[in-house]
């Protein structure tokens, strides 16, 4: 779980970890949350949702970037729950977010699903809370 303000290096750190995993021979997938929302919606429409879940389950490290920027639909909440259940204690997942972890429950906005999702993320997670100004503003 990598959190911090806009431009502080969350995506950069997540991608650096992903690149290192690739160099060590692991399969890595980077998904911006907006792209993930699109993938879930499309997979539901064309009947390939189970294929999507099976594909994601085989990836050693999934990076979800910009977690918290877009509202989560019911389908995406359930997809996150299924993905995290499939990966729990077996595969790695990185969440990069501007939202502090203590506000994720509110962001998910559905108590039962939020409890289930966060129970699969928070207890064993390594947390990085990045501080500082945007790196994009520096010359």
C-alpha cells in the first residue's frame, strides 16, 4: 500500500518495484484504476469475466494505480474482492493511492464488501506513506 499526495512518487515507486520483479522473472501487470474499471465492465458485457479473473490470478504482481480517484461500481467492488481472495497469501498486489488507508473503508462505501476487501489487504500489508511536494514541480 503506497499512499501520498499527488506527484510525490507513488506510481514511480510502484513501477520500480514492478520493474525489479520483472527482472527477477516474475509476471507483473500495471493497471491504472480507470483502465481496470473499463476491463471489468467490458469483461462483464462480453462474457469473459471469468477469463479475466483467471488471467489476473496467474500474475505474480498486480499494481493498481490511482486507487480512489474514480467511484467503484458494484461490479468492480465484487471483482476486487474475488481477485484479492484468489491472490490472498499467494501473490502480491500493490495499491497506489492518494487516499490515506484509514479512508479506504469510506471510499469503498459498502460495509460488508469493504470489510471483506480490507481484511484481505490490510493485515499483512507493507505500508509506505510518502511525504513531500510534487516531484513534477521540481526542475
